[in-house]
């Protein structure tokens, strides 16, 4: 049975993370993958949408070997991309996704950072429209190189398969659920495996710094600076697990405050899937 996946991101349609995940998904025979992504970077746009201007959408050719993947670039936010893909007649054949994948983001989306994230905003918009979603992010420490998108993409295929399994088992629950997956930006031999986590309270501790060179007597220009602060108590929380070498899997959803029974059931099921992935990880030797 063909499974339809819409891929988007907030780093822009040319970003290495989205290319890596589309390549990985396109290799799976039963997946029909299409892309609707921002024309340029839209990081930290959260769940903002465009309401006072026209959205322009144009066909986009992805690089080899993905030239046959249908793709569109949008001059809007990540949430705009999902919204226009789902609520317009953008695809002439009436195509609609079974799952939305957002990422792979250049940078982690954990703790309180999740609320600013355009990557998660796109995944949340899918949930609002009744479509399950997976948000994928590659974490980093300032100054590190983004060398491991392909590794993250390969692991992403595994959790996306689990997401499809859950949707098939309990569609009424999982169509409002987002899997938030964060990968450590480290080599494969350093990854400890998969861990089911809770959203924690880690954040960037921000401050605004006056830019004296560009400011004047009438106009003061500020730039935003910040330092990552890990505030998690232990590895049961997303950031602590992530920065200790684990692939962090959390579930977020728009209905949890309304139906706590759904919250408990989703967590139980996804914890089981994450444990199964960890068992497989431990049994699979490195190549």
C-alpha cells in the first residue's frame, strides 16, 4: 500500500537537511514523497502564517537524484507551506498526505525552544488539519560542523515507519500527534541509541545587545544573543538525553489538555516503539 508523505522544513528548500530526508524516504518503495518548503530560511517563525499578503508558490526542481520528486517552493512560513499544500488544489491530481515530515532542521528543537520552532510549527499545522506529523532536528553545539544529516536521515526512516504503524492502529488518536525527534550531531559510534523523553525546560537564555556601530541618536539597533542552558533534571527529559548522546523521541499534540486519556495512551504506545528501536539498535553492529 502506498503511503503519501509531505516533506517541509524551516531552513529552506535548498537546505541539506531536507535534501537528506527526502533522499532517504525516496528510497523506500512504498513511499510517495512530495515537497512543499519555504523559498528561503524561516527559522524561529513558530506557527506564524501569512494573512496580509499573497502567497507565491512555484515549481522547484530538486537536485539529482531527486529531480522526479514533485516539489514546490513557497514565499511564506513553514506553517504556510503545510497549510497551502493541504487546503488548496496545489497538486493537480488531488494528492493529500498521510503523514507530514518537517526537517531535518539545522539545530535542535527541544525544551522551551520548541515553542519558537518553525519546524514544529509546520508539524503542528498538520495536526490542526488532522494529519499526523514527525518533526526532525539535528542538534548542535556552537561551532560544531553539521556533518551528520545523512545519518540522522537514515535513523529517521525507522521512526517514521513506527509513526505509520501507530496511525494505522489508532488513527483517531494519532492524527493530532506530533513525534518530536532530536538527533545528536555526533558520529554513529558515539550514539547511545533511542530514548523516549518528555519535553523539558531547557532554553536559550537570551539578551539584547546594543549594536553601537549601526545605532544613532534617534535609532538604537539591537542584536539578539544567547547561551544554551540545560535545565533538565535527568535523561528522561529531551535536552539532557540529547546532549548525552541519545536520539530523543517526545510526543507533542494539540489535544492533550483536552483529553488526558489520549495523552497517557500515546505516551505508552510511543514509549513501547522507542524501546523496540533501542533493542534493535543494541543488536545491530556498526558497519
